[in-house]
C-alpha cells in the first residue's frame, strides 16, 4: 500500500472513530441496561445464598440422577449472571464514550480495571469466600479481569471487527473441544487457563480455574459492539434487540433439539417430562458452550429490548427503580454480598444449632460442610436472598449517589 492510500485509510479510520464517539455522546446511561444488570445481581445473590452457604442439598442441581425441577431452576436462572457480567462490561465500556472519552482512554481503563479485578479476586474476594488468607480460586472476577486486559488491545480495532471477533469466538469455540490440556505437555496449564478450565498447580498449591478466557473474551467483545447498537434511536435499537434475542433463543432450541453442534453432552428424551425438560436446559457452563451462551444471552437481549420500552418514572416502576440502583454499582455490590452472605450463614447456623466451623477453616468455598446436619431448604434460601438484597440496597443507594455527585478517578474502579 502506498503512502497516499495509507493516509486515506488512516483518515477514514479516525473519522469512523470520531463518528462512533459523537453518536455515543447521545447516550449517557440507559436505565434498561442498569435494570438488567441489577436483576443479574439479584440472581447472583440467590446463587451464593444457596451454595455453598445455606443449602441442605447433598447433590449438585445439574446431577441428573438426583435433581428435580425446583432446585434445578433455582440454579438455572443464575446461569444468566456470568454471561451478562461479561457482555454488559463490554457494553458499559462502549457507552462510556458518551462521556467524551477517547478510544485510548477506554483502552487504558480496560487494562487498569482488569488488573485491579484480578488482584481483588486473589485477595479480598478469596478472603470473603473462606475467611482465610487465600488466593486459590480462578473464578468469574478473575476471568473478567483478564478479559478486560485483552479487551484493552481489542478496542483499538474498528467496532465491526470487534463484533466479528466476538461472534466468531462465541460461535466457533466448541471446535476446540477435542483438544485436551495433556496434548500441550508441560504447558497443559496454559490450555486450562485459555479454554478447558480445571485444576492447575502453582508450586504445591492447587488452583482451580472455573472461568477460562475463551469464550468469555468474545462475549465481552460482542457486548462492546452491542454498545454501539444502543446508541441508535430507541425504536430502531429495540427492534434489533428483540429480533436478535429471539433469533439467538431459537438457535439454542434448534441446536439443543438436534444435537447438531455447540454442546459436549447431547440431549436425549428422559423417562419423565420433568427430567427431559431439565436435561434440555442442562448445558455446559465450564467452559461455557455455544448452546449455554445462546440460552442466556438470547433471552437477555429480548428482555433488554422490552425493558427499553418501560416508563421507569411511572408509579408501577418503583421496584424497577430499586433494582436499577443495584445495577449502577455492580462491583461494590459484588464485594459486599459475599461478606454479608458468609456472615449471615454463620449467624444463622449458630441460631439453629448447626455446625459452622467449616465456614472459616475451609480454603475453598466449593467444599461441602464436613459434617451432616447443616443447611436449609429452598423456601428458607429464597427468604434469605430477599433479606440479603434488601440489606444491600441501602449501602448501594448511598454509593450510587456518591458516584453521581463526585468524579474521583478511583470511583470508576468500584
């Protein structure tokens, strides 16, 4: 390419980026996005109240030998959390352009906040789970952080390329399923971090990886590109959200029913309608399969399109306005909710005369209590979740107001 052509291409790219920024400035904050994010935070509280801190169940809800509809659906609804964490993190980053930030600033924010999240996962969050000094857990915040670091490079590309990358990673990553960590020899740990997940060793310490980088970086990239869609005028963006969400949901149903592609374990009719229904929805999360992502992102986009029509200022919007508060301070909520649930579990265990010492001497939260006789059923779990959300609303409302009034740089990292 000659110098003149390079200059023209560079000018076009610069103009495209300026156009993206000018359009984005029309959207400062969408209540519909904050409402969806707030609902995700409520579901997350339900998940962590249930397991590991309050459940009396001795089996995982995905265990087809023992599960039943109520406990499975309690777990299934929380599957929407991780995809929306990643997707809306990308969306929020694009919408931050509405505040006049440049691509360079957004890139810098991504890598700084990403490393901050990794640090939090290995220190504050690890301690919150176990009440022990620990860094032995590669969870959702770990992967979210590293995905942001990678996004700091990706956001420098044109938005249409970012969209293509995100879609390709989401749609095609199951082609990597046959590749095993063992095929990389001494570098098997790298493949577990990048894709397969599982247990890696750091010296003499076992380090479980639940959330790998692939396909989650792609989900964040797709969310970033969707941020541009949300800058369209309301009628046009709502139509796109509803059509795209419906298409993704239909694609999940088709792929799951036909076993054509997109999930390691096939679907087959079971002995009862209940078990067949459960197995139909029981798709792989670790690592997240294409079917898992279609099943969660598709309906989420549908709801986002419907939320975008809602008048949040109306009298019937009071509950939505409360949930929006949670969605505006997700990281602050996340940090508080683990400490609160853990403390409430200890207090509740003491009140009910149940064993509680396992809650401060077990380094991994996934470990079940070492003795029988602990835990509560689903009605108690739902009641405790409601209590947790109500208690968290008040500090979240305070912090959301602080973020609204003040522009200190550190507030962007919580």
